[in-house]
C-alpha cells in the first residue's frame, strides 16, 4: 500500500502488477487487500474525485483499466468466499456507475482490432513479397551478368595464381588400344609411370641435355613390331611386356636427377600471400578499371539494397522456400564480389569531372 500511495502513475502501476500476482497466490494476501479495499480502489481506480490518479495520464488510464478488470475477475473467482470483495464490486457497479461489461467488451474489441490489424499486415507483406519475387526474377539475370563481367575484369587485372592446368598426355580416340592390344600389352603401374614421364617430357625437338637419354622409340615397341613378333614366334605376353620398358630403376632415377622430373606421388605446396596485393592503374588497364568501377557502383548502389529488401520482405511474409534461398544466394555472391573488389586494392588515377 505504501507504493500505491506514491504520486506517480508508473510507480502505482508497477505496485499494482505485484498485487495482481500475489492476490491469486495467497489467501492471507487477499485478506489484507480486501480489509482495506476502499483505499485500494481509490488508489488504483480513482473513485475519489478529490484525489484523482497522478500523472502521467496515459499510465493512469492504463492503471484504472487494469484495476477495474482485475476487480471483475476477482469477483467472479473469489466473490462468494470474500463478502467485502463482493460489496466492493457492487459499490463500483451501482454507486460509481462503472460499466464492467463495457470494459470487457472494450478488451475483446481491442483484441479483435489487433487480429484484424495483423491480418492486414500479413496481406500487405504477402503482396510485397509477390512484387519482390517478380522483381528478383527480372533482376537476377542482370545481377549474374554484372558479376560475370566483374569477375572477368578481375582476371584481366590480376589472374588467379592457382588457376592453371596441366596438359595430360592421352591417347586420341583413333589411336586408343583395342581389347586385343590391351591383352597383349599388360604393363605394371611403375612401368606406366616411366612411360608417362618420357611422353610428358618429349617434344618435337629434344634439348641437347636429353640426347644421351634413350628415345621413346627405343623404350616402347610400336604396334607393327609387336604384330611381327607375334606372327614370327607366336610371341607370349611375357615377351611383349619385356619389350615395353628398356630402362631399369637405376636409369629412371638417373633421368630424374638429370632432368628434374619427379614422381607423380610427389606433392608441392605453394603459399602465395595476397595481403600486399595492389593494382595500379595505367594506360593499359584504364578501360578495365573503368568497367570494374561501374560494375562495383551498380552492385553497391542498386543490387545490394534490392537483395537486402527481398530477404527482409520474404522473412516478414513467413516465406522459407526456394525464393528466400535464392535471395540469400545472391546476397552471398554480391558479398564475395564486393570483398574481392576491396581486396584488389586498386590504385586509381586522379579523375577530373567534366561539367557540361
């Protein structure tokens, strides 16, 4: 009751909320409140016109409304057990002309208004989500084109150091071995590695340092030679296999040491730092940098806000399907492109704005 006597509506409202909780939990507390029920009503409902509820006015109205509703609920639940509570309820209803039904109806009406308001908001968000979906379908191709153009410019300005390919020697379709030839020429994996090493290092013109190394023609017999061998003495598989490889392990190791060839199982890790990467603008790359700047401006000022808006609208509308995933995927791609532009650390030339 001490806190309810404070000349501030917010303090009284906080104290009243505590009273609400304790009133439903404790019989002893209910007895104490009901024993001084008239003062309680004056401090919460404001039945004494000479002592109105203190400011602020908005909180005072909220306190009065909550107190009237609580008195009605308490009367319905505890009125038969507490006679003074029932007398207080009828005093408010008959003497103070408090319309409890109007309070209850107003509460239901407010709840219905909230539900209708939420439905209107849901419909608005759904309509906005439909427009966002249509806009995303129309803009996705333009975003992809801009990202591709930007990536191509990045590659021209600074090629990826890890973007390289090794041409593996493969048999042409016309020169692939037939099943009979495969059966006649079974070679082990180590023999194939040696043959691949030789084929990989052989060009049309051998370097001078390779003249002392056996040529491919000496290492591997050709198909006509195999056929002649087979026709002359009915050659066995072991004879053909022995003719495929002319070098022993020592010769192979010597060749590796002399020419720098390594085993296919050998791996080499390259660490290339991109922390100090910087692209300087010059006469050769000015056009490329201009294209990158235009694409970056388009991503940052147009596409990025649009994608953010799509994700927000889909989330508010409760959409959690491919549309939201597509928008998030576009956002990730834009973030990667903007980050790469920043990492390029382009040093621009001074530009003069032409005033027409």
